[in-house]
């Protein structure tokens, strides 16, 4: 069986790369005149990286699994995903129903949809956050919104 003249053990290569990186960071910090314990610096860097990874994971979970919006989160002009109509819609207004002893204080939402402007009772777990990319100039965006209103 053929045995190559050079054998690379990847674990050792990665360990050497990590050591070189750690040493370069330590030297850079010393170069600017900061005295720091190397072990403490490495602990801080590892902790910092863990916090970054956790924040990234949390943000990705929000994107992959968005939480439904609460009534208080909705604002006029805001675009949302309407899970009932399975479409994007624009919130026109939110308010508490002022009249009638039975319905007083009911959470109401007015929004645009395919059939026009509708006012309905707010339902939990129906509206979700959405981001719409900005394409074109502001005038084009305003024309798009105006045409959608009509």
C-alpha cells in the first residue's frame, strides 16, 4: 500500500492555526500598550464569540419562526402578513371600540385587502411581521402604495 511522503493531520493543522491566531491577537493588544493576561484574554474572546453566535442564532430564529404581533405592536401604515387571508396587508388604523356596553373596549383593526378597506375585530396569532424591500425611488414606492389603496 502506498504511503504519501507528507501526512497532514487536520486536527493538528487547525490547532496550529488557532494558536497562531490567538498569538497574533495577543501581540496586537500588547503592541498598543495594553497589558493583559493571555489566558483571560482567550476566555473573553471565547465568551464574546459565544455571545455573538447566540445573538445570531436568536436573530435567525426570529426570521425563520416569527412571532405573531400583539395589538399594541400594530401601527398605521405598517405592512403585516395576514395569516387568515394568507396575504400581505397594510394596517390603516387600530382602536378600541368606543360604543355599546357589550363591545366596548374590543380591539379593532382597519386594513387594506383585495376587497378594499375592512374593519374587523383583532384576532390573536393572525398578523405577523414582514419586511418589504425598498426597490426603486420614493416616487415609485408612493405610486405603488396609492394604486394598492384604490
